[in-house]
C-alpha cells in the first residue's frame, strides 16, 4: 500500500509536461500521504530510520490496548446482575476499571504516535521556512500544536483551558438533560418521588438540552478559532516589528536653552520623522 501511494504521487503531473518527484510535493500532498498511511511522510523526506520508531510505537500501543480491552471485557462479562447484587457489582467494577483505564491510555498513546508521525513529516518538509499550511494542519490535527510550531507557547494553556472549560460545560448539561429526561419519563416514580411537577421536569430537561447544544457549538467555534489563530500567526511569523524600519516616527522634545546673546528659546514638542536607507 505504501509503494502504491508513493507511486501515485510520483506519477501525479505537476504540469502538462513534467512529472512530480517526491521532493516537489506540496505541504498538502505530504500531509495527505502521511495521514492516509503513517510513515509515508518520512519516506518522502528520505528519513527512513524514523519508520521503525513510529511503527513500533503505534504497534506496541495498539497491541497493549487490545490486551487491556480483552481483560476489561472478560471481567465485565463475568458480572451477571441476576446472580450478583450491588455490592458484588462494586467489587467487579474495582477489577475491570484499571483495565479500562489502561486500554484508553494505550489507545491514546497510539494516536499520539500517529499525530507525531504526521507532524514530523510536515515540519521536516518545510525545514528552513515557516509554513502557514503546516501550522494550520497541525492545529487541525491537535489543538495547540500549531501554536507550538509558531513558538507561541503561552497560547497553549489558553487553548486547552478554553476547550476544557467548554467540554466540562457540555458534559455537565448532558448529565442534567439525561437526569431530568429520565425523571420526566418515570414520573411520578422518579428520583424526586413526584416532588417536582411534570411540567417542571420537562422545562428543566429542555433547558439542559438547549444549553448543551449551545456549548457544543461554542466548543466547535473555539476549535475553529484555534486553527485560524495558528494560520494568522504563521503568516506574521517573519513580520519585521523591529525599530529598524524604513520609516520611523518618534516624539521630539526641545527644552529651553540660553543663546549667546542672552535670549531664551521656548520649550517645544513635536514629532520627528526619520527615513532609513
């Protein structure tokens, strides 16, 4: 599959007369290749020694995650509510929860190796230049990664603080929607014992659902804003903001001075315009 993919990019015409070689591929083409098949970006960049690093990392994480998931399912299937009571359920949960956590961590590690392979392919491809396309793709793959590429590390906690807060709000409203939705369905045998009216339960259920939907849209908007910020910062990465500009304007203050004949000049203020050639 890797060979077929590289042959495709090799034969893809850059113009009507000349074929494309691997060195002339654009950032977007390298990203597409690296995303479809991890490691192809390293082949394009001729850094073959990185292939076993990424593949062994992803492979080991996936394998250990698969084993942890098997143990999690095995223990969970052992629990039968027809034979075990609530106390036994807690005991079973204490056994299967560590395997569930391990599974999630291993699969997250596999995803991290995958993202790292794509990011490495793009950064090496644009080595020596700062690419807005690379910054945009990195923040699309993983929020905050484009900001790191742009050397704006202070923005990373802002990005994750905003995303984390909005995610918590989505989860909070989802739990409220589910809670009052179930109470509405089981009224008057709900958790409140009929103390809350059915109309009140319906109002609260709908309110939590509306707030959940709004925070989901806000979460998506913040994610898009993270991508836009990375793209804009990358475009201005090499912008000259030093004092050594072609046109420079600065304030000018003249104090009163004594002339040779005893006269005094009045203090004045203004602006001085300086051209650098």
